C-alpha cells in the first residue's frame, strides 16, 4: 500500500463496483491453492521452513517462475495478476439483513516496445477483468454507494484495456490512446482503494453516475495528452467516447462504437509536494469535463438537455511521518465533485479521510483507515418527487438530501502479496436515492487482496 502512494499516477487501481453470485468462492480459493503449490519454490537443497519463508516474503504469490519472470521483464514483458474478494454482512438496518460476497480477477501484460523491438518510449497495455458475486447493497441495503467496490459492470469477463502509451521529448509529453477506462488517467486517488466502499475507491462516484465518464473495469475508446511541465506539475487533456452500452450485461467483450451518444472532454492539472525534511508526499488535482451527449433532464419528464458538465478537486497529503521517512505516516485526504444540476440526479460528492500507513514499527506495511463521505442528491429531483407525491395525495415529508457513510478498517499485510482488511461501515439514509426511508445500516466487511 505504500509504494502506490509514493509514486501514484492517476490510476483507477481498482477499483469499481462488484458482483452477482455465479461462482463459488471455494472454487476460487482452490485455484489459488493450486497455483500456490505449483509456484512455491522447490525445496531440493533447502529445508521446508526456508522455502516457506521465502514464499511468504516474495513480492508476488507465484514468485519469479524459476527466473522466467525477471527474464521477461528484462526483455520488456511484464505480466500482472491480482484477485480481490469482498464480503459484506448487513448486520442491521437497510431493507433487510443478509450478506453478499463479490470477487474480481484482473490480469494483463505491459509490453515495453523499446526493449522488445526498439520503439523507445512506447508501451503497450492489455488488461482483462472477470467479476462474479452478489451485492449486499443491491440485495439487502437498498443504498446507492455499494459497500463492495468490486461489484458492478455486468459481472462478467471484460476487455478492460487495449492501449498504447508513447513518451516524447524526454517524457515532457506523454500520449496515450486506445480502449481503456478514462479513470485510469483522470480523477483518481489510488490510496482511497484501501477502503472497501465504492464511495471512496477510487474516484468521486457522481462522475460515472452523472455523465459518460468510465472507471475500471469498463473501457471506452479515447486518448489523452499529458504535459509533465516539471517533476511536480502536470496538465493533461483527453477525449473519450460516451457509450452507455459497454457496461451492460453481455457486453464484456464489446469494442465497437455502436451505441455511442457523444464525446466526453476532460482537463486535469496536478501538483505534487514533498514537504519538510521527511519529504512528506502530497498530491493535489483539479479537473473539469464536458459531455456532448443529449440526455434526459433530471427533473422534467420528456425534456432533453444538450450537454452536461462537472468538476472535481482531489487532495492527499501526508501530515506527519512515523519514522522520519515518506513511506510511513498519517495521510489526510479530501474529495469534492459536482455535476450538472440540469441532468444529474447524483449531483455531488464530498469526502474526508485519514489513513495511517505503517502505524506500528512491528507492522510497517499495515494501515488503518477512517473516512466520511456524502453523496448529494439534486435538489431539483427532490422537489419533483414532492410534486409527484402531492399529485397522488401522498403527504411524504422529510425526504433525505443525500446518502452518508462512515468506514473504518484495518489492513493487515499478511505477506507482501496478501492483504486482509476487516472493516466496519455505517450507511446513513440508505434509501435516499430511492426516495424511501430505510433504517441506517451497520455493515461488517472483509476485503482480501492477492497479487499473483
């Protein structure tokens, strides 16, 4: 969890929304166990304990593949693989009690074409994503912000990225184009995926819910140009296809532009800090977008509006160091985003979080997180709902202005490649976006991440 913070790009990491139960987790863990047995170092001249120690302390679960992995990286070919499992039990509140388990495999390869065929500064990315499972939010709580961030996007195998990245002029200019989630490059704070609720991980959620914005794992055609003005300052702009059909069930392998409604244009500027003698890292981002699509008005039935827009501000800053280095310390994070009130039902996101990286000397890779987030509803849609109820002679008072949530968790880095994170979530006004009154919900969560 530390390295992605120190060197993070604008990455979705992750991270977006969960699954319907189609695959038994016992099968998943059996596959992991089989891969473990096949990948563990052979204990020929070593004792079992030594082999086990090496396995538990290597960077990835499957290791170096007898040296092949390192050899491939030296040749410019880097394979990636990860597994993420998220369990959520609704202990009280919501529509009813129950639990759901969702899971995600992400796998792909990055090819340095400079090393491989002499095209200096050119990198090819290919990524697939497979999701299965059940959503505790959809099936039990009835709230907007999923308590399992890996649920969503059709619960299927999906082509997530096929893209080419090109660095020019000593990396002053970086070009990227192809089929990929635009959230990989814009409005991301990868550290926020230490949380399990999708409201935190890893982008303001009104962006994909209120425009043609796309986050992991849903790719779209487009590209961006990034100017690294200095080691601490960049600005970037991108244009992406707006196509709501990509995320629909059964379209995981779709790459055609059928169903396109317009284009989304986005601009972002970011600044990196390194404060004091400890070089405390921080990242500050501000961005805005315009979606050219014609969409339904949020409050007036039958009316369509031309274009929609929004903006966001993201901040993370290490406040103090636990060991005098930028690797371990207390990080404060904040997010604010707003969308076009003409077209957005989910109008606004406001959040504040604290993450303690390496809080204990004996557990330097663990983390503790606590966060608060509010998802605001467009006041126009609330007034329209009041008018609708009044026309039906229904006296419904006190509709909520939005959904709120609190999450606290502990991330246990059991090995460099295995993180286990129990967490507790409190969902306030869970029926807000359905214009219903549900009791506030207490949710126990358990998030498990494996790096292959």
